[in-house]
């Protein structure tokens, strides 16, 4: 019976090879590949706004910002996952795979109706197992709301809404809510 718990549909190596040639991205969860749906314009703009600010801030550092098409690898016990976060920052020189970040410092997910439950539960649970991860950020796309979770606080929620700034302490960057939502949601009156 225990062998059934470890049964795998496809190996990580097969998944990674398939992702190099497929036109549809898939996330890999314990032997199964799941197709990903496309995003909205708001989702795309929010991801771009955050990545642009991060990229400008991280110039001349060893850190790199990746958006949308680079996977994060998480493995523990017999579980193995590959996710495509909306924005990921890696700072480790040894993280040299051209398709995968093994040691992310920051992960940002833009929430949508189809992904929010998973972003808050399974992905968050898996991401917290990465020793390199310092911050996990969830950004709503239908309202001005940013949630920051930090390893240093035991992954407690820090909530930022409407206006003001929030800090990405792991990278020494303060971002305004207005910058995150530029071109997406108008500021409240």
C-alpha cells in the first residue's frame, strides 16, 4: 500500500524535457503535470510593474528577476514540485539552470480566481520549505491589496491596501501600492 503513495506518472526529468518543447506551460506536482491557464491584462501589468521595479533596484547585484516563464523547484520527502511563479528573484551564483530557480529569495504571485486557493495553500506550504526563501508576496488584481509573508516573522501576514508603501526587506526595497497597480486600478478618491 505504501508503494501506491509513491507512484509517479512522469519523472521530473521527463517533465523538464517536455516543458522545453511544449507550447503550453505545465506545473509539476508529484508526478503529474497540470496545464496552466493564461492570465489577464491586469495580471500581466501587475507582474511587469513589480518586476520592473525589482530589476531597477537589483542592477549591479548578483540577484536576478524572472517573470512568468522560469520555474521554481521544491522537493521534500518523496514530493517534488515545479511551479511557475509570476515573479521570482534568485541571488545565488550556483543557481545556474537556465529554466529553473532552485534557491529563490523572493516569490510573488498575482492572484486570480482560478489560482488564489492554490497560491494561498499548496504553493505557500511548498514554498516555505525552501531554505533560501525570505519573502512570499500575494498581490490581488481586482483590488489594491498586497500581502507580504516573511520567514523572519514566522510567515505572519502583513497587509497593505489602497495607498502607501510596503517593504521587501530581503532585497532592501520599498514599493508603493501605486507603482504596483500603475495602469491597472485607479487610486481611490
